[in-house]
C-alpha cells in the first residue's frame, strides 16, 4: 500500500507551542512536554513494501507531483534533533528560580522607571547645610542613573523640591546632569521666583538647558551678553531655541555673528527663515559665501543651500534644483522645500514632468528679475 506524503505542519505547530510555553508558563513547562516521533508526523524509518522483492510494485498515477519522501524524512528527523536540543536548553533554564513576571520581562524588556527602594533610603537632614544639600542631590542623581522612563510624578521631583528656594543654586548647578536633568528641571520650575533671575542667567553660562526657563519668563534681554557669547564661542552648532532667543533681541551687534552662523551651520534653511526678516540685515554676501561652500560639500548640502541661493539670483542654484527634480534617480529624494523654491522663483506654467526638457531648451535665454526675485524667459521679440 502506497504511503501518503508527510505533512510538515505538525512539527512547526509543536515548535510554536513550545515557545509560547517558554514565554507565558516558564521553561519548566516545556521541559515536561514529551517529544515523540509520531506526534510530529515522523516515523523512525519508512515502512518496507510487503511481498517478494522482485514483485512489481504499483506505480503512482502522477509521480512528478509527489514530494521527495526521503528528503522530507531527512529534514524532519533533523527537526526532531533540534527539538531535543531545545528541550535540554529549556531544562537548564528551568533551574532558574525567577518568578513568572521576571521571565516575561526577559522577553519583553520594559523601560526602567524610578528606583523607589533606593530613593526611599535617601533623606534630607533637618536644617541641612549647603554641603549637605549637595550630597543629598548627588545621591538622588546616582539613584536615577539607570532610569529609562520619566514622569512628573516620579519621587525625585518632590525630593528635589524639598531643598527649598534658598538652595535653587544647587539644583541649577546640577541641572545639566544626564538622566537627572528631567526631574531637576521640574523641581526648578516649581521653586523659581523672579528674584532668582540673576542666578539663572549665571548658571546659563554653563548650562544651555536653562534657555527654556529664560524664554518662558521673557529674560532674553537680561541674558543678551551670555547669548551673544555663546554664539561667538560656537558659530556652527547651537540649540535652535538659543538662536531664536538671539533673533528676538533684534540687536544689530548680533547680525554679523548670525551671518557667520548661516554660512557654516548644517541647518541653513531653518536659520535663514529665522534671520532673513531682521530689521536692516543684509544677507546677500553671506548667502553667496554659503552657496559657494555648500557646492563644495556635496549633493545634500548643495540642494539645501540652493533653496536659499535661488532667491538671490544664483542661476546655478536654479540649475541644481531642476537637475535633481528632473533626474529619475534623484526625483524621489527631492524634498517639498526644493519643489516650492522652483515654483516660487521661476516663471514656469507648464507641466512639472516637462520642466527638465523646457529648462534644457531655454537655459541660455533665462534671465533673473532682481526686483521680483524671479527667473523668467523673456518674450520673443
């Protein structure tokens, strides 16, 4: 009697069930599960045909459609060996005395919250001296070092707030300290009063994070010298909110510094939008320097700078944007800002798909109108 093709689905189902057992019931459960060949659809060996060896056996109707039984048998036997190996590994895991919740956490890693046990051991002495307050804050920071998720309800916020407004300077000194920063900022916000303005601005010299407090309270003018010094010291890479605070000063003393920042920083489009409308600022020279530098730096830098340079009549900026938009290999990477720059600064009313061809045909005739900030094709005479 001919043997039907074996199914390979049973062993797959068995393996899936095994992993579910490991995750949700612990490794010990899998260790108890028997593995039998007949359970996964595997016999020790294929049965021998009955009758004399020279007796002619019936042939299948469609041999080409049958699977290779010997190959399937070999694969399934190997699968059983892997299952046996898995059982041994699970038996080793079953010796671990971890609770079920801990076993699940190994599979699904949860972000670590506040270590309330460690924090509960930290106490602020009564009538604490400044040095004792520093030690208290340092201990909280240390207990927070491995925390991965944060909340305004974490105990650290109240613990820091407990030092009181007279010790705000201690919190400000530490409010740029890694994982502890979130809780320190929350506590400082609760304790901060108008009379603390001088110590906040002083601490801002070494802690850029305090810019949010300065802007929230409208202290930009009071912090003007510190802001400008930060731009002098770091003319390429400052936080966006620090640049915004400097722009809000509308101080002509800052203009040359802001122009240098436009030339050299990596976020030129954003910077240009922030500073272009400052009263009395002239960016034409800075834009030219920026454009020449960007062309040397490569495709991405060039196309970002081109969205600015096109407004100032740089024909090669227009050319760069159109070439990218017309190139099938680059077209998918063309940003909306680049498309908008082309439409805004080029008089072209045709179909977008025909832009590249139109530009190639009219390249030599295109002119720039400085009053309108537009490239255009003159009407034929």
